[in-house]
C-alpha cells in the first residue's frame, strides 16, 4: 500500500513559489518513499509567429 505524502508548510511554500509567475510550463514533484525529494520547474515561452513576421516586415521597410 502506498504511503501518504508528507507535506509540511515549508514544502507547500516551495511548491507555491515554483508555480507563482509561471505563465506556460510545468512543475514536476518527485516523491520517494512518501516524501517529496525534488521539485523541477520548466518554463515555456510562446511567441505569436504572425506578430513576429509583421515586426520583421515593418523593420525591413523602415
């Protein structure tokens, strides 16, 4: 049977810190033997391709 994950206020704060300000991406929480041992954050940046093309065309004309 799986052990319940041990969460204290410190880990909740760490998780909240990683999620806050994240526009696109993911937060991966690694658990070993019922304890959080690692938090990985992956940030993604998304760019609108049409807007980039328009900016490039405008600067080429100017």
